[in-house]
C-alpha cells in the first residue's frame, strides 16, 4: 500500500518559523527606530508651533516677546501634546525654562522648552528628545549676533547647532 502524505513535515515547518524569526529580527528594530524618529519630528513640529505663537504674540504686542511661556501657551491649540506621553499643559508638553536663554531644557522626553530674555527682546525654544536635548534651537526673529547671522536658516528663524563633540 502506498501512503499519501498530506500536510507539512517538521522540517518544512521549522524552516518557515526560522524565516519568520529572521524577518522579525530585522523588522522590529527598524519599526522602533522609525517610531523614535517620528516622535522627534513631532517635537520639532511642536517647537515650530510654539515659535509661531511667540511671533504672533510679538506682532500683537508692539514687537515685544512674552516674558513667560504661559502667555504663549494660551495661543496654542488643545491638540498641542507631548509626543512621548500625549500629555498636555505646562511642564508636561511645554515649559517656561528657568535659567534663561542658555539653560538646557528639562530632561522630560518630548517637552518643548521656552526661555526669554528678561527684557522681552528675544527668546529661544529648545526641545528634549527621548534621551537628550535636540540639536535644533529656534530663536526669535530679531536676534542679532554675528554667530547667528552667519548660521541662520531660511527666514532667519532657526539654525542647527552642533553638539560640541560633533564640531570639526
């Protein structure tokens, strides 16, 4: 009598499982990295939204910038959320950075950090990624120093700052 086989052998099933495991080992780290890049992009978008609100405040205040982030945050949409934890509001999605323009953002993943000059003539906005402060710093439109004049991007509003370890 001849035997007819139906189904898969153990070797065939094992090969399929190994192939699926290899594909998962490649795909999962890429997916996680993509999510992190998307969140950093969302932080940069939040920083720009905060900057637009700052410039709007200035346009309505005879060219003076707000000395507190609270005044700027009042102009933000309710959809302004921290991309890491989806929290909204002060010290969760945005902060009024203590320590002035040179201070670092508080190490809270996804926070947008606003600091101003005491005179209300300039500001900067920094962001904190998943584990470090972002290199992107947004400045007020009237910041006039030789360093930023050389490195301002289009529109004179933003520039990339290199980490000291990345400088040539």
